[in-house]
C-alpha cells in the first residue's frame, strides 16, 4: 500500500470511530464526561474512569510543561487533551488526519464556558509530515498515543526537532504492545472470567472445558491487548503499532536529551469499564483496586507494563 493510501485509510478509520461515538452520545471533553452505557468497556463509559485515565495522564504530563507555553499536539483526535491544555493557559495547536475529529473538536471548543486563564486553541486537519509550520516556534510538542502510528519515525522526529525551540520538550504517552506476554493476558483473562462468572462483567463468558479452550481464550485476550486479529492484522487503523519500544527509544535518543521516563500502566483500561454493579460506587472502588494491584504486580516484576511516559529536551 502506497503512503497516500495508508494516510487516507488511517484518517478514514478514525473518522468512522468518532462518527459512531458521537451518534451514541459521546462528549469528548474532560470537564463534561457523563455516564454512557454505549461504551460497554471503554473508560469514556463513566466520569470516574475518564478521571483515572485521561485526567491523570494529562495531569502527569503538565508537570513538564512551562506556564503559558506554545504547544503542538500531534494526533489530537477530537481534541479533549488540546482543549484542556488551552484551559490551563497554554497556546495550543491541535492537528489530526481525521477531518471528522477536527470538525467535532471545533464544535466542542465553540461551546467552552471555562474561560478563566484560557490561552488559545487552533485545530488543523492535516498530515503532520506535510504541514508547513515555523521552525523553533514551540515550547512543547505532545504525542498522546500517536507517535507509534508513524511508519517513518525518523522523519517525524526530525520535524519535531526543527519545530521545537531550544530547550523545547517532546512529551509522549504511548504504548508498546509487543511487550505483552501470554502471562499478562492470562492475568487479565482470569480477572475477566471471575467477574463474568459472578455476574459482574458486561458480558457473560463460558468457562473453558479443557486446556485447549483455555489456551485459545488466553491467546484471544493477548490479541485484544495488542489490537490485532487472529491473523496479526491491526484492528484500530492501518498505521497502528508501526513502532515498538525499541524503535521509539532509539529514534528519540538520537535527537533529544533524556529528561524523564516512567512506565504508566499495563491493562487496567481493558477491564475497569466492563465492571458491572447496581451501584456505580462499587464499580469505581473495584476499578481503583484493580489499578492498585496492577501497579503492585508491575513493581514486583510479575506484569509487563506497556504504556509509558517519556519527556525529552531539544
């Protein structure tokens, strides 16, 4: 597939996703999340889960951003992160391949009522590699789950380096799904099966009758973690998983000075919104416990983290 076609299909994948979400009541705004049962197992299903994920991710990254910064978010989607950065006094440009995402982002920001300490915000529907922006003009460039979608990471980071001011920072939250092993999938599978058997999961799962069924079901969960089908093809978009941990770290190290790295999580997002109780407070409490145990297992070396934070300076 030629580059032009891959870009086209990448945009179409996220166009389709956001259209479906909006048709089912989605509001891509961190300050206006609401309970939405259409999201059967997605953190957007409940405000507390949004706070536990996107909210904490943004708060973590903002500690590395200087006040009143000029920021570029590459792959901003429907704009919930860019909007929140602008609400915190920054001057932000959010860009994305998906025209539908950008259209929705503009609609959401037009209804913004949080104007105290508001900076500025502009959205662009474009390909980051083709857009003409002024060199040495940004204090920070953010990739929130987007850097791993660039097949040509060297070209992408060369452009980042040119666009950043001296001492400017690239901030990344991303995933490296190749780190997931069968042992990680088995723990997620075990947790889902227990919840399902007790009637506290969004779907009813049949217990395996033999080892063959057990191994098959665990491998299916492993594929879910990696966002691939049984043939190894990407489920989310054509360019998903274009980079892995090794390739991203190598390309970053060649161009930037290391500031900060930390693992963020493993698989808690894949289960917490699927919990079902009559009382949402019980769902929230169990979700926090699952997150707590995930951190415990990661620290003990029993679970592989796959999501990370990374900050580097020009």
